[in-house]
C-alpha cells in the first residue's frame, strides 16, 4: 500500500511539473508572438543641431493611426510631459526639440510599444 501511494505521488508530481513547464512555455511563446506582431516603431535617429536642439526622426509603418508621443526622461528615471504628440502619422516624423539640461534619454511611445533611447553625446 505504501509502495502504491509513493508511485502515485511520483506520477502526480511529474504530471504537475510537466503542466507547469508547458504553461510557462506557452506563455513565453505568446509573448514572443505579441512582441513580433506589435512592433510599430521601425527606426529612431537622433542628431544634435547647431542651435543646441535635438533632431528626432521616427520611421513608422504607413497607415498608423495610433497616438505617438515623444518625451524626455530626466536623471533619476522621472518622465516629463511629452514634448511632441501626434495622432496618426504619414510614415515618418521629423521634430526639432528643446532638450532639458538634466535629460538623459528620449522616450518614443505608441500604445503598443515604448522605446527608450539614450541621448547622443553633444559634439
């Protein structure tokens, strides 16, 4: 009786372990598919202009009707209000932005994606 109970316990633990592993694998695969299909921002380029402003060029797929915002992240991780916003874009956006003195990154965001880009060194 003890031998049968121990065998049943081992089989049960193996089944539960297999179930947990399969569920985690399925969840990770779904995340990968979501990330692969939801990419909306194709390219972000940053360039300092002679007047001290930052030129931001964002390439987007044609027909994107979502809201796009560009904001700066300050040192310490606080995000300030958006410096640029648009609803629906023609495919690419060029913006010339004033950069706060304590900014360390640029954040480009659409509803399904958020990109952080460190600011390039000033030349």
